């Protein structure tokens, strides 16, 4: 198999280090590896497989090397400045920030859902929001089978979604990053509040769902909540389908969809919990039941590791799609 030159931008951060871990686990065909981070991480040594790599400081010149794919995981400001520079130099960027997600010229991709969209890339592919990613697999399965009229998201998001600062607030009982202590608490506040009363996180889920599922008319609302859990996000999704359904058929459709693990046995108190998903790449679905309050209504409970499937793994899966696409063209 042909090998490729890979860069990880933000290589010393929580998502960047997980990208390296996933690249190693998946035996991604890496020829040369370049680790890029901020000035404070310059010179740090990071091990990948059986080799040690020295972190280099981010700059325009850092992208002058022969790089095929650059995974960006260093935050919005870094992506906004350097991702276009990398793309202009012929590097395919896979960006974890929110900067380019709603740009009409940038594909927003969940590989199990809309892999064909990578062919529209002009140099940058966006990785969706972590909570959006995990919901897309079951929603796509249902959209294909029944069509979707409306979705109501209620999220229960772990502190690792805020990076190391969120983890520190929880572990040390602080309120330095969050406006209130998160330990023993829940905060209905993720990202900044907008003029419409929603948070930016809530609007991300609404807008990104429509873009990924290619349905600008889908009715969606969301409430996103931070909970005192270290890893893995949980989402309660209330879905109104366009056509009648048999709940047993719905369960079989979800069981057969790539990347989904159904855990749903109420009699045995079996349902997905964050501990199931931590460190895993799959999306867990349970509490599958009819919503009797509306026509064609359905409730799902969806759990996934936000740092793995919600960020690093999804990005590497996009990289695998790119590699396969390039090899098909040769």
C-alpha cells in the first residue's frame, strides 16, 4: 500500500494526541509524520509507533514540507489562519474546528453517512461538532428508511468536550473555565449565548444536521447541557418520522447500520451509558421506543466518546476515505 505524509496540527492537545493514537491503532499508511503545535510545545518529544518525533512550532513555513494530509486540532483561530495556507500549498486539510463547517464550499463529513461529499473538497474538509457526529448515524438510517420531519435534541455532554480546562474544573472542583462548578452540577450552557436565545453549540447541531443530511427544510431544535462526566456525550433525540414505522423494524435497521451498536433491553436495565462508549469508536443506541404524543414519533438515547468518534476517529476515518479515493484514481 502506498504511504502518505501526514501532519497533525495541535499534536500535543487532547484531540491531537488522540488522533495520533487512532492513526496508530488503524495502522494508517504514514510515510513521514510532522507534529505541529504552538510555541510553548516546540521541541516536545512525542512517540508514534516505535519512533520519537520533535514538535515544531506552527508557522507558514511549517507547511512548506511535502504533506499530503494535515489534521487540524488546534482550535478555531489556528484553523482560520493556517488551514487556508496549507490548502493553498496543495495539502488536504481535515479540520476539527467549527470555522469552516457551514462554508458552502467545504464538505462536512461523517464517513458512515455522507462519504461521497469528500469529492467536493477544494482543500479543506470539516469535521462536524462532536454531538452532531454521533447523532448522524442513527438519523441517516432513519432518514433513508422513513424520512425525517422534525428532531428535538437534548444533550448531556461530558467536560472533555471543553478540553483539559473542563477536565480540570471537574477533577479539582473548580469553576475556572465554567461559570459555575460542574462537579455535582449540570449547566445548560455550552459555548456563547446568541441573540436568538440559543447557544452557539445548539445552533451548530441544528445547522450541521441539515448540511450533513442534505435537508435544509428539516425542523430541528436543541438544548445542550454540560454534565459532570469526564468522557462521552449522551443525547436524547426525539424524532418525528415522515412515515409510519414498526418499532421492531426500526431496531433492526439501527442494528444493521455501520458504526452503531444497539444496547436496548429494558428488562435487564441495559442501555448505553458513557462508560460503555469511553475509548470506543462506535455509536451506542438504546431506549428505542415510540413517542405516543405525536404521529410517527420516536425516542432514541445515543452515546459516543466525544474525543474518539466525536473528533479524532471521525477525522482519521475521513483521512481513510481520502486515501482510498486517491488510490482509486491511480
